[in-house]
């Protein structure tokens, strides 16, 4: 079983979440810091504003978004290293995202990247 999980930041926190890391550039609308229970916010790991706006959560653009976001991650080793460092020693880690689409969002690509996929 993987120790890296994905969860919408709007879903209620659970003790099983372990270390809760927000991987979006923008703070989730309408959510207080207490309600979010975010342990770490790595906003620099999120897609650029230009890529996020281009994607617009359009399923037809998903394959290209994945490719472009992976290129951004490759060009941003410091943010990836920050995230990997935070994950060391933490038993479960949950990457939090705000998108409504649970199958096509930056956290999905990030999880694949961190797991070497």
C-alpha cells in the first residue's frame, strides 16, 4: 500500500492523512486555515499560473497538461526537493488539492512523479 495519498482539501481531515501538504498555488477559496488542517503549503510546486489557466480543467487538454506540468517540475528541482524532504520520515503523506476533478489535476501528476511513474 502506498504511503502517498491524494485528497481534496475540502474533504474532512482524517487521522489517516498523516502529513497534509497543500500543492496548489492559491489558497482554497472559502476555507479557513483551521478547517484545512494543512501541515505544509508548497505553493512553488504547483503549475504556473499560465499553465493552470491554459488547462482550465478541460479533460481534452489533460494529456498535454500532464506533459507540460512534468516539464515545469523538471525545471523546478528546488520545489521538488523541498517536497521530498518534507516527506522523509513521515509515515503517510497526503497531497491536498482544490480541484473538483479528482482524476485530472496537478496532484495526480505530482504523485506519479514522486512515485517514479
